[in-house]
């Protein structure tokens, strides 16, 4: 199961249209990132689209989500139904930005990191999976899941 999950994570990270924008510095405290990466509020409609987009967020690859019209929800990660009731916005932001900061054994990819990877295709080097605003959009969508 771990090999399959690692393959899903690798496929996710390697087959994406990586975000080119420069990584915005952020502070981690109390188990989360309290400030918006962009200073702007996220768009939950766009965040939902990103969460189900198999070339961007692709949350469905590993998580069950309250999106019944989509098939093949993953079962590797926790169910995201009610996630906003379990975590603060700051905690969810950290889990999207770089989940290894709270669990170094997770197979979930860092969606807002552009370095420190191994065996990355040349066209993806120096790029994050999501832009700062896309992280905020996904976060805005997840915040609706109470």
C-alpha cells in the first residue's frame, strides 16, 4: 500500500502544470501558518476546482471529499469532510504548503515548495505545484467543509 501511495504522490508531483511564481516567505508558529501567503482572501469556487483538478491540487487522489459527482476518491489520506471543524485555517494552510513540517513521514506532497526534491523533471525544477493564491483558494474551499 505504501508503494502504491508513493506512486500516486510521485505521479501527482511529476505530472502537474507547476506554478512558476516565486515562493513567498511565511512564518510557521503554533502548528500553522497564520497569515495569507498573498494577503488576499481565497476564492472557494476556484479552490474546489483546484482540489478536483488532476493536474493541480488533485486532493481526490488520496482523500474522500464531499464531491459526489466525482468518481474514484482516494482512501490513503483522511476524509476531508468536516476538515474545517478539525483544524484551524493556519493548520490547514501549513498542511497544504508543506505537510512534512508536521509529519515528516507523510506521502502528501508539498504544494507550495520549489526546492529540496529528488529526481525532479527538468521542466518542474524550481517550481511549486500551486501558486500562493491557489493555496489560498484551496484553503478557502476547505474552510467551507465544516
